[in-house]
């Protein structure tokens, strides 16, 4: 009897292994097709199921001039994905009873315009504050540094009434960084390292700029050129390296560099209660924020709403929480399916969330239906 059970186990295991290998091939074929069509030099892909790494693959080239292949320890720029670390940092301070996301920012910072004082921390996190933007098409407004830009933006009119529209801009996270640093008693980077990265054993995560020399960091490429007259980005045929500078007082908004596997550690930590104490707090940062008229708004397309630092996919079946950065890096968490897919690439403008959704359908065929 024991021998029969053992043989049955071996047969089932072998079938599952074949199915797993077939699915892996289907995923890699799907990704290779996307890379060919979009001319993506290189990428990292990680699939999590039930908070475990199911698949970790690297494809393509990290550095084109030197023909260096992408490896699992290759560092990618993840831009605005940095906001999820900020979101959790805010909630950690709320857990410590140091701040309350539903209270006005005037409770926490001084020297702000009168018409800013009723804006809540939650409205900063969800980009529904209506604040003027501290950045323009060329970088920080005024082009004289962070402190100067802060002085200028406070004199500008509100773009919208508070809560009236979703308006994605860096002023919100500039203020959030000030609040986090004031109530944590340390720098933003030290706070997130101490309370998020170090407890999870994340070592390959850096804040900085494209110009910084970081071991195993790959360049970022783009086919887009900015028209100096209209400031619009126009897609061309010539591939170029891009360089980005992330101001030190705004790394809560963007400016992180890491690997897909390190990002996977953070996501597993978040979903297993190692970063926030309860599932309710995780659900809070993933809950889409309604505008004054009761509607949702977001980046558009697949990402049709926005939560607290997280773009989200609102739909009846398979809703999801996502994060995107620089038009080249993204991850999507499908909570009801216990599925997460992370895709980091070195080419701007590829809509990585759409590629992720195609891969997700290999695991859950009716996603998006």
C-alpha cells in the first residue's frame, strides 16, 4: 500500500513538474515577444504565488555598449515605485500614533498657505489635494534648487478644489517627506531602511540619481526625445541613454534603484504582516480614493483609480494594486488570486503593467474579462 501511494505521489509530482515547465515556457515566450515588439534591451521578471517566488527569470542585455547581460543582481531604476515605501512609512507612523492620515496637514507642518491648511495627509497620498506642482517639464520650478522651488510653489494658485480631481504631482510627496522626517526624528531614507528594508534583509536598494556609480546598476534607455519648443516627448528610432536626477528632499516621490527579487522580498513582507500590523492597514493603502463627486480617477487605461500611493485596478473580478515607475518598471498584486508579478526593464515607455497583465492571464485566464 505504501509503495502504491509513493508511486502515485511520484506520478502527480511529475505531472505538476511538466505543467510547471510548460507554463514557464509560455511565460518566457510571451515576454520575449513583448521584448521583440517593443525593442526592450533587458528585463527581470519575478512571479509570486502564495507569498513565495514561483518564477524568477532574467532576459536580454543590461548594458548595450558593453554587451553585459541582465543578471538577477542587476540594479534597475524604479522611479515612482518609491511611493509605495512612502505609503507604508506614513502608515507605520500612524501605527505609532504620531500622525493621522485623516487630519489636516496644518497639524503637522508650519509655514504653508492658508488655502492648503485643510488638506489632509490622505489627500496628499492620493494626489487629490489640488496643489500646484513643484515640478515642470524641465524639473524643479524656478531651476534654483529645492528650497527655492518650495518657496515658489507656495505662491502659486491651487490647480483644483481639494478632492475635486486626481492630479499626479510631486508637491504632495515633497510635503509627505517633510512630515515623515519631522515625526520620525530622522531622515526619510534612514526611517524606511530601519523600518522596512533592514527587517526584511533587503540590501540591494539604493536612493540616488542616474549619474551615481552603483555596482551592477544598468543604464536606462529611451526612444523618446523632448521637443525643446513644445516640451512634448516624441518617439524616434534612435536609442539613447537617459539621465535623471532625483532631488534629495523628494526621494519619497521617486529615486529608488533595486532588483526584482529585492522588490519581491518587500512585497512578501508587506503581505505577511512584517511591515504593517494588520491586514486592514494594507487594505487601507490599496483602497481607491473617491473624488468629491463619488467617482474614481487614475492614470487611465488599466490603472483606472488611485489609492494611497498605489495605482489600482478597479473591476468586479480580479481587482489589483499596482505600482509603476518611469514607464519601464512595475508590479501588480492580485490579492484574491494570491498572485504578484514584478517586471523591471531598462527601456522607458513600454507600459510594463500591460505586459504584466498578459503574463497574469497565463495563471488566471479570465483576468481582465
